[in-house]
C-alpha cells in the first residue's frame, strides 16, 4: 500500500477563495482523521470519520470548514471562503478501529496551505 | 477532555547519550498510545504503538513503556545519534470517543 495520500502537497491561494484538500486513506482502514498543525497550537483534530460517517466535528473551527467522505477511499476538507489565519499544514490520517483490534494511525505527508 | 503533556519541550544531548522522553495524559480510558517522529517540514512517522493491555514495546534502539493507571508513557532512545534529531510526539487514543489526542512534542537535538 502506498500509505495515506494527500493532495495537493502545497497550496497558495488568495483570501476569499475556496480551497479543497484531498485524502486517500489506506485500503482497509475504517477511520479517517483530519488534523491541522500550526506553530502556535500544535496538532489539532478537526474532524474524524468512522465507516465514512462523521463522528465528531467539534474541532472544525468555523462554518467555513466542511469535510466529506463519500466512500471508504476518499475524503475532502473544504474551506470556503479561505482567510489568512487558515494558513497551516493540514494532515490526514487513517487507522482501523474495532472492538478487539485498534491499529496504529498512519499520516499522509500533509498539505501546506498558505492564504495570502 | 483528554489532555496530553510532553516534558521536556526541548532536549539537547551529545551523541551516544540515552534519551528519555516523557508523556502524560489525564484520562486513563485509552485504547492505545502511539509515539511519532516528525522531521522539520515533514509528516508524522509512526515509531511505536502500545495497546492499552501492554506495558511496553521495543523496536531497535527504541523502547516505550506505558503505565495506564498513572497516565504516563516514556520513550527511551538508546545510544542517540545525530540522525535522531527530530520532534517526537505522543498520541493517545481515547476509548470514550476514539479521538487521537496529541501532545505538543519534544524537540530533540543530538550533537555530534
């Protein structure tokens, strides 16, 4: 397996524009996490899905942020409209969570977002 | 809400010295604990996973222990090398909500 794949790796956009980040989890994993990392706040969990269903989105900062997981192999995180304070590295991670087996989480390489 | 703390925030040692990194968490209802490494500008690489029923895990020069009742984990790196310089992050998987909560990390510098 190629691991968790995120795209794009880098994104520079103007304030007010829509930004869409993409993630392909590891095949067979049933949980997917979106994190944001900044120097000031470290790693923050934005939202996570289990079996394609959003379980907890309490970390999503504002209504400008939305996430979807239409199937087990794809998820998107959208920011509309984007603001300079959204500049950060966004990570996607996946794992398998079950009653008797909980595997380690694997992270993608991240998307570095810069909003100017 | 699970709070994860890592001490110290930064550590600088000469090559060859053993490293001890600490992680503490407030809620002992966890399903596992994971240690990650992050190099500057890069993603997170999983180092060790400890299930809640385990006391420790070892991989090469790395050894991680878990004391769930006291809410602590320690990562030991033996005979440190300059290539071990990185930020080490502890993450706790919470049984109540299945969230993976991270500490702020310990930035390690190994001097040649």
